[in-house]
C-alpha cells in the first residue's frame, strides 16, 4: 500500500503537466512563437487545400470515368449488332480492339452471347479470364450495369450493356483508374511543393517581421518592469512607427493615470462597503417583516386554534361542539393560506416553473386579495422566457413597487407594463398615490425598499429611475435580457 501511494505521489498530476506546458511555452522567445505560428498556419492551410483539391479532383474524375464508360459501352453494344448477326467475329474483334486503343483508360472489352459464351475479347495471348464471368454474372434485364472490383491493375470499373435487347448477347468494358490516379498524384505533389515554397517564404517574412516588432516591444517590457518595481517616473521611448508610437503614448498615459486609478479604486472600495452595508440592512428589514408576519398572522392564528381546541374539549353539547370545530377549521384554513402566501412571497415556485408573466399574474391575484380596495392593471409582452436572474430581479422590483404603492402611497390604481425592446426588458410601475420625494428619501436613508430595487437592477447591469409627484409615482426599470 505504501509503495502504491509513493508511486502515485511521484506521478505528475494533470494540473502539473499543464503548468509545465505553460512554462515551456513561456520560455520560448516571441520570435520563435511568431515563426512557429506562421509555419503552422501555412502548413495547415496548404495541407487542407491540397486535401480538398485532391478529394474534389478524385470525385470529378471518377464521375467523368463512369459517365464515359456508360457512353462507350452503350456505343459498343449498338455497333456490335451487325457483326454478331453476320457472324463476323473478326469485325467484332477489330471493333473491340479499336475501342480499347482509342480510350487510354480502357483495360479490356469482350462480348458474350446470351448463353454466356465469349465471342470476342481483347485479352490477347494472356487469354480470357474466366473469373470475370464468375464475378459478374449476366443480368436478366436490358439496362446498363456497372461493377467495381480491385485487381493488380488497381480499381476496375466494369460496364455491361445488352446487345439487341440482350438477345444477341452482352458487351463488357473495363476502365481502370490508374491514369487518373497518376494525374491526381502529380497535382498533389505540385501543390505540396508549392506549400513548401510558401512555408519557406513565410518563415523568412516572419523573421523580418519579428525583428521589426520585438525591438520596441522589448523596450516596453523593460519600462513595464521598472513601473512594476514602483518607478512611476519611467517612460517608454517613442518610435517612428505609428502603431508602436501610439502604443508607447498609451503606455505613458497609463502610467500617468496610475495614481488617479489608485484613488478611484479606493473610492470604489468605500462605495462597495456602503453597498454591502445597505444590502445587509435590506436583508435584516426583510427578516423583520417576515418575523412580524409570522408573529402577527400565523402566530396569532395558531394561538387561537390552540385555545379553540382547549375550549372544544370542555363542550358537551354536540351542536356547540360542531360549531366550534367549524370555527377552528376556518382558522386552520386561513392559517394555511397565510403560510402559503408568505412562502410565495419568499420565493414563488411559479416563477421558476412558468416564468415572469405567469408569476406576476399570480402575484396580482394575491395582491388584490390582500388589498381589495386597490385595482391592478397588468400587461406583459415578453415572448420567450428570460434568464432566471433577470426574471427574479424584475419580479422583486415590481413586487416592491406595488407594495410601496399600497402601503405608503394610498393609491387606488396600479398599472404594470413589462415589455421587451432592443435587447432589454423594460418594466413600468405607475400608481395614482400622493407621491413622495425620491431624492430626499434616498439621502435620508429612510427607504430601504428603494435602495433594494436599485441594487437589484445594478447587479444585473440595468438601471432604475423613480418619478414621483402629487399625481402619483412611476418606477422605470430596465435590465438586459
């Protein structure tokens, strides 16, 4: 066991191999990297183009060979009718010989009668290979048929056509791919040679390019090292090249603005601390609200239910006992509704299951039940669903705005419009309450809900604006999809 543990400990992990590879890549000079990139791109592009051209050429040549074979064998079948009917075997032999001689890809041609006996062929002294008849038997129809098989002469395309609808026999023609493959190989070799020449030229150009580029870059590296050591007075040299000169100017400007950036970072850290404090306060306020809901609503209902059960145990009359049980049942139902409502306020499941539009419709129904004197007009035009983060953000913002309108604005009507436009989702919540001063409320820190809505919008890259007056309050929220 200890030997196995030692062996595993000596083996490099995957992350160790990754670090070694990155270290090796970092140790290579930029000149070598540029030349390697140029060479790799040239070779990959050259080989890719060569392979594509070779594949296309092979397909085109094979298609042309098959088309030509069908045409030649069909012509042979038509011209073989008269010699066969006249029993002129010599003319038939001359016809086959001329056809093979006039087509450089033709390997053989022969004619067989309807019984499979060879009438004429072009195999010469080597004799007719009977295996051809064994491999490709005669066809019962009158169509041109094509066969493929491999031999010592390469891949053979064998074509067969009927003579006089097959009653006078069949003609067979064999075409080889040897010549076409030779052409393809020659073109491939020429393209590979061209790729090699282009690669050599690319390496020479890369050497010149790296020599021109690395001089100002190395100067910038040295200046960067000095700045990293704390020497903010270091400046990069200006070069005649426009791009390098612009880079040097930008670097010098960056060094000049470094102190300002440090100050900005400090301010951002302070703002982040204030934002975190506000977020914690908002969470605590939400917890206080939930605690009040549990204590004032669910707690009192359960206390009432407990007292009712105790009283019910002392009732003797069945009618009064039945009435008491009905009252306790009603209390239990109301308590369950309160718990469900509180659960949905914490995290409505319909938001995850059906999306923002369905969740808002459900919330409006519950909201009007909680505030029956308030009329809510909801319009959602979203189309497809949004991301979970966007849906949650908009849902909480709309929920907070409607709650503020009901609790603090004394509104009688609330209108909610949610729409998608130009890659963003806009939500407008408008009420007819008495309004307030949003700026003063934020400065005084009196409205945690406003801070929470703004923070939610900013966390997803959106924005939130509030307009309020004597005629009511309007909340504008916009978040990216």
